[in-house]
C-alpha cells in the first residue's frame, strides 16, 4: 500500500454496505464468491489483551472468515491479526498425535527440526503411553531429587480454567511453587509496583475511559502496533473529544502525529524524565492536596526525595529540555481528568518497577485515580495474561494475588485443595532457567510457552533446556522449545476450546468452541487433568464450568461473576458488587485495597541499565513486536495473510546509522551483542533515533533473544529486554 495509512485491518470489508469488498480467500479461481458459512460461533480474539469480541464464520468445520462484534472492548472493530490471523489453526504443521523422542536422537540446542516432519527425531505414541511416561519420569525425579527439582511454565494464551488447573498441578503434584508464565517477560514489574502502592495488580480504568479524559500519557507503548483496536479509541478521543495526548517514547511512533506533546527521550532514562515531572508538579504547587491527604501516604518522603530531580539536573540524562519537561508536567497536572497508559517500554528494564512507581506517583499526587476519565492502565500484551496472573500462575502468590508467605493464605489453600503446600515462594522464569542450567531443576512441564524463543540470552536458555532429564511440551505446533522436548503433547488452539479470559480492562469474557482440534489433539484441560491423575491427584472435572466454579469460590475478585451469567451476558468486569449489577470499570474512588485504604507513594531511584554502549558495542538494542506478528511468531508466522504482509526479519536503523555504516536498504548485515549474533537484513526506519537499533523478536530465522540480556529487575524479576549494548556490521565473505 506504499505510504498510505492503511493498516490492513479489513474494516472496509465489514463496513462496505454493498458487499462489493470481500476477503480474497472466499473467492474461487474465477473471482466469484463461493465460500459461505454454514454456521457461526461468537467468541473472542486470541491475540492481544484488548479482548475483542468476534464471530467465526465456519464452513465444513473450517473457519473461513471472521467478523468483529459489538463487544465492550472493540465496538465491531478488529485489527489485521484479529480479522485475518485465524487460519493458523488449519496450518499443516499442526501437531495431531503425541510424540516421544527417539532414543538415538540426543538433544542439541543448535539443531532445528522440520515441523512438517517431526518423525526424524520423534516417534508417534498413544496418549496413554505419552502421559504414563511423563508422569513416571516426573515422579522418579521427585523421589530421587526432592520437591524443588521440578517446575512448570504455564500459558497466557490459555483460559483462566487452564491456568488455574496448571498452577494447582504444580503446587499440589510437583509439590513446589516453581510455576510462572510470560507475565514475567512483560508486566511483572508493573504488577510488583501496583501491588506495592495500591494493593491491586490490575488496571484502575478501562481503555474506553479515555473518552472522558482531558489529557493522557502513553509511555513505553506503541498501541497502533501492539493494541491496534485500543489505539482507535485513543485516536477518536483526540479527534472527537479534544483529548491532549502526550507521547513518551525513545522511538517516534504513529500516535506522535496527533499528540500535543511527543517526548523522544534517551533510552533507559525513564526515571530521570518522570521524576523531573514529579519535581515540577510538587515545586510549582500543582498537586491535589486534598486527594493526597485523604488517599495517600508517603508524600513527605517523596517530596524530600524528589528535590534533587530538577528538570535542569535531569535534562542531560533524559535528553529533554527543562522547558519541555515543565510544560509537559503542567499539562498533565492541570488536567481535570487524566489517564496514564504504559507498555513494556516501561516494564522491561532492570528499573522497570521504579518506572512504574513514578507513573503511579504522578497519578496519585494529581488525584487522577478513581474518577471518570482518570486511571492507571498497563496495557496487557497477551489475550489472558491478566487472567492467568489473577488465578495464580505466578510463583510468589496464590490465586487473587494472595502472598504465599502469609500463613493465613497458606492454611486456606491447604484446606481448599486438601493437601500440604510448600510455604516458600517459587522461582521465576529466568531463575528457573538458571536452575535448569545448573541442574538443580531436572524436569520441566511447558504448556503453550516458547522459552527457546522468548527468554533473554536464548542460547543460554536452549542449552539449559537441553540439559533437562525430562521436558514435556504441550502445544499446537512443534515450536523451538519442542525441538528439545522428550515428550510432545498435541493441544487445542484458541477456537477449539470453551473457557473464560480476562482482558486488559479486568473484563472476564466467555470464549466458545468453534471447531474441533485436529487428529488426536486434545483439549488442554483434559491433558492437565490426565497428567494430574497419573501424578496421584484425584481430579474429576467434567468441563471448564466446574473448574471455573472452583476458582471463583477462592477468588474475591470473581464474586458475583458466575459461569451462568457469563453464558448469558458474555462479559462482566470485576469487581462486581451484585449478580444483577454491571461490574465496576473505574475503581478505587473510595480508597485502595490496602490496610489503611491509602495508596503508598514510593520514591524511585536512578538506576542505570545493566549494560551501557561502549566502544566495542556502541549501539542500544531494543526489541519488540510488529503489527502483523505476535510474540514468538508460532501462530502468526503460520497465518497466510499475516506472514505474506511481513514475511521476513529486519533490523531497523536510522538514516544516519545506515549512512555511517555504509549500508544499503535490504542489505544482509550482522547484529551482535556480548551473548550472540544474528544475520539479518537492514531496513531504514524514520522512527528510530541515532544510536539505537530495533529488532522484532518474532522471527525463528533471526531470533532477537539470542542477543538480549537476562539481567533482572530486583523487584519484578523481569529481564531487561528493552536495553543492551550492540554492534552492527557488514557481513564478511
């Protein structure tokens, strides 16, 4: 489409009043529409955390097209992934039968296996043989190496019911809390800061509330790429309601064109910029004193701490002039109602928790929580990362964020699950991988995650996975992680299951099964339960509704949200005061869920990135997503439309960096860090500042995470995926 503003969302197709526009896959060789659905199923989008409602159009048990529905999160809208990214489930690379590694095929962390021909390294097995072997190996390790020798990686793409059962299996069957999922790679630091300051790990207001805001900050997030439907609500608020938008991002972005302020600050200098804004607001008396006195604690300490962070002192660090910092701070503080949205540009740093603390302080000192048009909103990346975290798929808390370290919570869940539980918090994703590398964890069960692609320093992660005595991978494709598996269990894709999912707005929604899994692939709930039975657990759930009933009874947040209500209404936002009332979208108007109902203002320190550019590695490497692809690409790379639009990896550079290195467009170059190197084509990108290089992490043939740094935020235990030192050079013959 050249330089047009088209984002391939297909809205024109759905909106066309004559039906003259239609999806090309519905046409025959003569250009005549010949594919018509014989049934329709209402469900949800399987991609980002926005939670768009949609309708699957099905012909002969195959999804042929998708339409947006008038759901609360999308109002009929869909992005390119939601509308055209459904065909991955029909890809010929789908796993359809359990696989067991051949005894003469040892694991090689560098080896690739053809997903269309896995029998070079695996043999087919029955479900009984695969599950019996998996359980036997796990129990042998437990008996020989103790309770801390096993771990599990759950899935943010699965349902609440699947996530709940998975963490319950690890805690009651594996007998420890070594259970985590991809929240550790995205918003773990945000959740750590939110829990510390306001006692809740979720957003305080939905995306749609931006229609009532005067001012909004979007920082460390690129909604037009990562949350495209949410971005349409932001654009509408600017164009129709006069919203003043503040964009803060080391890279330029699409929303900068409609922003009131666009601050392209120095990478890694988030705290310097945000503390300087807080300094301005406090020093100029722009705070909401009444709100601070009634709803917060710690203001005196914050005020004292922030004195050293003047715009003049911070300007050289963050790259924004003092006057621009002050103007931006005044714009936000003087708003009648303001919101803050942030993404992984905030969270994926070793100072990610401090970044979030700053944003929370900004909102609290100006009184911008708990009213219409106000709130804190970390934009969640996966369709159920909010729900998976809510139901306890993290190592230091039980469902509903109840700390394991609290003896009352431990006793409650021991009674609820009728078993003795480990009183110690478990390890996080990167910590688990390190323990595997050091051979203290010997068995790993992975459901729907792909750590061989998503973990930082992926060479190290792959070497660790190859050292396991037993690796069980439950997935829909033979992923890079499954290459190293001992047992592969073919699972169900999103449209092949019924379950609940919680979107970024705290909205619990019911997805309905549209088609059956292929071949002998099974529902994830069935697989988890069958493995649990073989581990000695007496589980007998007859469906997701029974699992939901159990989880909802131990989670205060799910109160008044019954399965029957979700079947009838489709979606309910938590918290919900009554079964006959809608959920509360804007929360904390009457205080926070803390002991004294007050939010805590926590000062943030200046912490440098773990690895700074130097003479040998002079550039800053940052990684992220593309509009057309999602996470490690296991789904979108197998979608014909999406992969056709963006089929190959590129590294993105500024014009000056291209010229400095004498690169031409599409030239094959080598990008390297202290951990590895990749060969990839280079692309000029006008959004990239000098001194930075951007690389998406979704391409198997150029894995960006071979390069990234596994240094952790001390609070959120999230790796610094957004910043490391790199160099780029021409390929030598």
